C-alpha cells in the first residue's frame, strides 16, 4: 500500500511540475533586440502550441494574454513576416479567434523552416492550425471553415491557396 501511495504522489508531483514548467515556457515579455527575439522562439512555439491545444473555453484570461503577446511578438519580430490576405482568411468572419490561430500556424511554419516567407506554405500551415481548432467543435459552425476542412481532406488546399494569392 505504501508503494502505491508513493507512486501516486510521484506521478502527481511530476504532473504538477510538468504543468508548471510548460506555463513558464510561454511568452512573458516582449524582446527588444534581434538576439532576444531569436532566443524567445521556443517560448513562441510553446505559446502557439498552448493556444492550439487548450480549449477555447478554458483559461480565458491566460488566452487573452497569450494572444496579445503573440501578436506583439509578431508585430515587432525582425525575423518572421506574415502575409495576411483577406481572400485566404474568409473563415475568420464567423470565428474571429481563428485569426490568431492562423497567425500562430504560419509563425510555427516560418520558424521551423528557416524564417520562410513562402506565402503559400505559410497560409496552408495557418489554415491547418485553424482547422485543428475548428474541429474541436467549440466554435460556431461555418460553411467557409467547413470548406477548408473538406479541401484539406481532399488534398486541394494548396491549389486553393495558390489561386487566392494570385488575385
């Protein structure tokens, strides 16, 4: 019985420590130099993952803060540049929360691909992040977003994005 209590306590402590460590890895301030921006990239990626994987109706104050931190980081970043195209972002009209998720997906793509500025691949990454969050079922049903889901499942998303970016 003592072994079970010890095992349970160990698991509980490990889970608590992991949760605490993860929250400590999120963005907590705005860098000012290029070197600080580069050094903060792990926190940016952790923030993006947290925003995608945490339920939209959970930790809403923390979500607001992390949304603001991510937008501030992107606005001032000397290394990451996003192209916001209204023809691609049709799915954000009913679910504005998906704009930040889109930006996060694009940012992750850019950081993981040598600061890529590829608008097609960045848009696809952003849309796929938005699809992931949309599929949780916590957002308003939306024909535009469902169109993205269907195109992604059929392998048609890249062709659609290329068409929209040529306009």
